[in-house]
């Protein structure tokens, strides 16, 4: 959540320094429904909804990986947009950590005290995952891509983060800054977006 706020702040600065929301009207994502589907799956797998819907603990991490795969596909399909390459790199880091650890994001064990409930801590103490997270240990793969970094104590929203989260945030900031500050160009009576980087500079979204 803290990283989302960073992107929002960057967007606010862009607007205060001449950027316009109207510059976004010609921005079109390809297959944006993939993100909506991914969000629904993540909400279901990372909350008590999974139990309400009767989703087993074996199926939940698989659905979580599907949700991440949908986001990765969306990024690939829109990779030419400014900032998407860094977003994709950050997502790749998180995906690598999660996929290599059975569908769970490893979280430094001592940090669970900061974010977990008593029930979730009990699961972790038993060596079980808590929703989409699992405690780091000797057998954790790609440890340095996991949620092992701690936010400053005065940040009360997001407590822990990964390298991938940082790259995602930087990419998101580049994206909102560019598209808020850059108006669409007009050529031959047709609005052209300059957001896509390709050999054809007049690629229409």
C-alpha cells in the first residue's frame, strides 16, 4: 500500500507541474480485463473468502499463481508502454520468488509479528503458510527476492517489501509521470499516442 501511495504522490506532483488528466483519455491498455481477473483471484486467495468459497489450502496457492500469471501476461502485452519494462522486471522478481517456493511469497519469520494475527502466527509456528505467505528458512529459494526488507518504523501501512516491489514502484512512477505530462499528438486529423515505444513512432493505441 505504501508503494501505491508513492505512485499517487508522483501523479499529484505531475498534475501540479503542468500534467493533465486529459492526457490519459487516449491511453488504451490491451486486454485490461486480465488485471481485473487477477485482482479478484488475489482477493479470494488472500482472505477468508477462500474458506467461504470452499477453496482448499492446496488449490489456493495455485490460484494465486494463476493471478500473478495473468498480471504478467498483461504486462507482456503492454510492454511497449513507458515504465512497463521496469514493472515487468519487478513482477518477474516477485514471480520467481513465489513460483520457486510452491506458490507462496517467503516472508522473513520475525516480520510476521508485525503483520500477522495470532491465528496466522500459530500456523507459521507449525511450519504452515498463512494465506499467500510462508516463513523464510534454510530451504527458502531465491531468498533475496523475497519479502525480507523492513520499512522504517514510521511507515505504518506497508511493513515489509521485496526488491521486486521497489522496481514495480519505480516503473509505476515513470508510467504515471510520462502519461500525465505527455499530450497525444495530432497527425492527419488523427490523435496519436506517443506512449508506445516502437519502430513506428506513430503507432496508434
